[in-house]
């Protein structure tokens, strides 16, 4: 899922400062699960902002609403009226949610309340880790189900580099060496010889390097939209 | 070593290649370019190395700190009559930039290239930079080889005109993890096209012997020239720091003890109790011992089957190269004439 | 300030709430400005409860749970400690003194400890003054204006 975290409070404050009527829009999907922008976080942030501005002698009308998924039009349509009344929408969705609001409500000023961090999962309660870089050309079948693009600091395809020591990356002792993980798992599965093969340069065009990406599935499209 | 060679029988015809092919025990030294545009620094360092090595290895923004480019410094060195080995890392440039730089480097007279992945930029002085790592070191080696032997760009398009003919180097860290995989990773680099290998600093000769045993069993020493990385230790503190903080560096305690013994006359006194002169004398004693240890290491490494030379890394201490090379009996350096065309 | 202030005490029903009860039974005196809210466990304590309390004008919030290791739900009181920490961070960010919220560990038999905890919160409020959110900002500025004259 998409992992995000809330922006610093001061930055959020600055971004909505000129407005009086503020609508905080939470999202009920990924960012709810990672405790960054769900209904509860939206309520906490709205209350915090109300108090902060009131203490500054600039009380604002700050309300909140949470939609099931900010990244789909039909859920956004449900809050169109509230959005219409707000001078600024503070989105607690991921970057997709913010843009969906901007696109659906062309006359609305929208600002992000979160930094969208990565595609990952909770390793334990309160700890999230990156797992996928959305490179568009999955090679997990070659690397024992551990992604070197997302989990090697240098995204090596023929790792590990000389910076691997005691299982961790040279960048930071908190980062497990992705290639040590790959090696260990291939060894446990009796497939180390897969690493003897040279992996050719990656086609980064399938990744963001090829420009914004789009997928079209003709079999799923509605006839009138074609 | 069956390789596609040019008409003179060499891959690149570089001095390093000629020395190695002639069967001499090769010596290369390292030169760190300045954090400025001062060509005089290169000339000054070149003067310290002239005559004591077969080629000079120039770092490419080592530890991710901006310095004069390895190619720029290499071109100055070539004009000074020394032979550069330019390091090329994958951190700062993509496949377009690297190929273009290689064409330029060759045109400037550079004949050896060392292909590296590169230290991560978070170590350096621009930790907020976007890194590249479009290729990794193995793919970089392949690309340099393809340019040379197939006269083809990485994209598959033919290179018309003069192709860059480099003697291709790669690095290997014998003691980084996973240790048992390191000889196989070396094999990948050689399969990709590496002609010579420089290892990470070796201080633990016994561990290096084990590594070389595996290397020989894979026949790798017959497919590429392996140069062992060596370097003088400056002080016990530096040795301890490297041992604990630099991945892939093993330093036996006895070496650290030897250094400590060299500093014994000044032992038991705190920093503040020592006069400036005393500190200087102690530092000199450590350095002397560091050079002595380095000479001993080279002499032991020379006995290991499959080691074709040494690469001396005396970073910011180029003066140490002369006594090390002389002490190890590797002076004067051989002069190998090019093969007849 | 006079005695016109409010302290909210979120008390676990198994320990601190019982301690408050016992204090009453023992006729121990404690400041009447505290309003006790019984919760099934301090693990139920929500960051939002505290924020709402402050937004509505509470001068201080105390959260009182079981002694470490004694939670009926194993670690509810530990979770409460961390939530109180988070509230402190939020208070700091919005410009309220983080000292206005505090976590206590009070077993059901510690009636006098409950009393001293309430007294501690009272003295904190006396030191910090009333929750400025309770005062109309206009009134504040008028008062300031008066002072300057």
C-alpha cells in the first residue's frame, strides 16, 4: 500500500494560513491504515489547527470529512458540496488524492497535508518499510522475491556492492543490505547459481524515467468512453 | 587470455597492459584530485609518483565529494607523461553521459578505466543529490567492452569511426559480505569484460590467501590480472577506525599493536601533555612503521599465486609511495616497449 | 487566578477510578475543580479526547492508569503513556504548554496518591494560568489594551 506521513505542523499551518474556511479531507484507504490521513488523523489535525489559529488570534472555521477513497471520482462527488464551501481543502490523501481533488474540483484551492513516502507495508505495529519502487518491469522472480530496486540503496541488479557488511547497507546500519537478503534467500532455496548470471542494464523506460505512465485496458472500458 | 585485440596485439596498448602482459609484477598508485580547479595540485602529486608506478589511478568524486573530474585530472597527468587509470562510477552519470565521457577520455589519451558502482552520495558533501545508478559496475564493464570490442553503443547502434580502446579494470572487495559470494561476483565482473582487478585494501594476508585460493579454483587469475590493494596506515587510531567503520576492511590486531609499539616512547601521555615537536615525532614514527608494514604486506602478497601486482592507496600521502615501492624491491619500474605493429 | 478552573481526569475503572472512590470514602479532601471520567482502561484513552478537552477549555488533563505491569488488558497503560506523549507534542506545536497533560500510575488502594496527583495538576494549572482557548481572543486584546493605558 501507499505509505505516507503527515507534514510538519508549521508547514501545514502556513499552507492554509490565508484562508478562513478550511476543509480537511481524510482518506479511508492506504493512509488510514498507516495512520497518516484517515478519519481520526483528520479529526486530530482539524482540532489542532483550530486551536493553533485561535491561540494566534486568528480563529478559523476548520471542519473535516473523510472519504472512502480520495483517488476515485465517485467518492469525491459525495463531498462536492462541502468542498465547494471551503476556501482551501487540506487533503490528507496521498499525492494521488490531492491531485484527484484538484482535477475534480477545478475551482478549489487544494494543499497537501501529507508527504507521500513510498510503497510498502507495516513491518510491525508503528513501523513501515519500503518494498516496491513501481519500476514497471518486475524482476522479483530473479531475486527470490526481494526487490533490489527498492531495497538496495543503489538499486543494483548485480549486487551486492562492496558496502555490504554484517547484513546491513553502508548507507545506514538500520538498512538491511537488500542483496544480502537476496543471497540468503536464494541460498536457502538452493538457487544461488541464479546470481552467477549477469543481469543486463534495466529498461528504465517502463519506470518514471519514460515519462508519466498510463495503462489502458480496452476490455474494461465503457463503450461510451471509447 | 583470448581477447579481441587491436592490430598491435594489445587491447588498449596502455603501459599498464604492457607491463602486465610482459609478466612483470605491476604497481599502480592512487591520486585524489583536488576540490578545486588547480591543475598544479595534479602536477605536484604526479611528481611524487613519477617513476614509482606503472599507472596512476584517479578517483571519481571519491566518497561522493565533489572534486576535479577523473578525466580532467587524467588528461593533465597524461600530458605530464604519467599513465592515468580513470575511475568511472555509476553514481553520478547515466549510460549516455558515461559513454560520452569515455569517448572524450580516449580522445584525450586515456587508455585505462576502472569501472565502479560508486560510494552512495549520502556519504559526501551533497547528500541531497539525486543519484543515478542507471547501470551497476558489472553492466558498466560490459558497456566499455562492447564499445571497444564490438564497436557498438550500449543501445545497440554501431559506433562509426574511432572506438575507445580501454584496458578495463574493476574492483572487488574480498572481505565484504557475503564473503563466500565475493569470488563469484569477481567472476561476473571478469565475464563481463574486466581485464584487471583492484581489490579493496588487504591487511589480513591469511584471509586474502583464502580468497585467492577460491579465485584460482575458479580459474579467474588466468582471465584477468589481479592487483591487490595495499596502503600505509598512518596511526593506530586510523587503523582502528578503518577496521571498525569501513566495510570489507580486515586489520589484524597485531598490525595495530605494531603501530602502537612504534608510538611507545610517547605512550602514557595525554594529548595535552605532548609538545608540538613530540606529537610530530610520534606521528613520524607511526608513519615510518606504517610504511614498513605496507612493505612487508607487499612482500607476502607477492608470494601468493595469481596476484599480478599491487595497487597502492596512499590517499593524501603520495610521498609514501616511493619508500614503499623501493622497500618492496619493486624499483625501478620496467619499461616495456609496445609490440611491433 | 481564582479557583475557577477545570481539570479533567481520565481514570481507569480498575485502579485510579477506584482510588478516587476510596479517597472519597476515607474523607480525604481534594480540589473540587477536577472532573473524573471513568474509562474501561487507559488504553481507551484517545489523543482526540484530550484535544477535544483542551479545545473546549479544560485547563489540564490527567490520565491515570494502573501501575506498570498491572494493566487488566496487559499493556493499555503503556499505550496511554505514548498517547499522552503524542498529545504533549501536539500541544507544543499548537502553542499550548505540554505540561497541561500528564500520565499517572495509581493503583486502586492508593487513595492519597490520587489526591496528590490532583493537587499536582492544580498547582501546574495555577502556575501556567488558565487555558487561553477558554478566553475570547477579543477580550484578551482588550485587557492588554487596558494594561497599556
